[in-house]
């Protein structure tokens, strides 16, 4: 059996990853693929429980080390329970956020040590990496406005524009450093244009 493809979607708040994950799923299914959609943090019962802790607002705050450890703990559970079994069964997996978000949010956003993030990445992922990572690039002001208009905010959507600009720059830097794995998509366009661009990426990469 051929191993499935692992496609991850990255970007700041309000960039449209969830909406376009459904578009990618339909695109793949039209070509005869079986697809699993998932997200991080979360994607398995244990990882979803950790997600609720990570996204909540705590009176004592969330120390950067605590946040990084929780993110990778959820990622470990998610990989073992959901991602790897699906890929081994020949299914394609679309994941809303993965390890790049740790480097962008915990690293660039919070200033947590990139060396320590790399250590956690190696512990949890080993040599495993996505086959394709699509970065939904959007101006932070527009993204936060979109995210806050949805209601039901999590604490990341309460972050400052400066924080989200650091996150944006980290995603772009990572994508430009490894163009074979990443594709950058302008998420500021109308949905029809975004999905036309997505189709072009999928046709050339998948």
C-alpha cells in the first residue's frame, strides 16, 4: 500500500486555513483519494484535552516553556493516534497547523529558544516532516480583524499586531529557506482567487 501524503496548513490568525482545508479535501477526493482532516493542537481525544488547556486564559498566565511543552505533548499524542496510522493506511492527511506553528508562535512570537524547540521537534518527530506545507500569508491587521469578527476568541486571537507580525515573518522565513516543502499563498485575496491559487499549488505539488 502506498503511504498517504501529509499536507499541513500554516499562517496567522484569520488566514482562512480551516475554510480552505475543506477545499483541499474535496480536491483530493475528486481524484480518488481518501482524506483525513485534523488540526493542532488537537486531533485526538488526548490532544484535544491538551488543546483546551493551551487555548484557555489562565490568571497566572502561560509560561513560554509550559506552552511549548504542552504543544509538543499534544503533537506527540496526535501523531501516534491519528496522523501516522492514517498515512500508513494510504490516506492523505490535511492538518490545520503543525510544527511550523511552534517555531512561529512559541519561537518568534514568545521569544522561546529556537534551540530548545529544535530539541523538542527531534524528540517528537524524529525525521518525520510534512510532504507539503502551504503558508496562508495575510497582513496581521486583517487577520486579527477576521478572527475577532468570528467571536469565541482564544487567547492567541487576543495577541497584539506586533506579535502576529513576528509570527508572519517566521512563517515566511521558514518557507523561503526550504522552498521544496513549502508554498506561500496570498490569503488576502477573495476566496475564489485563493482557491484558484490553491488548485495550481496542488496540481504542481501533489
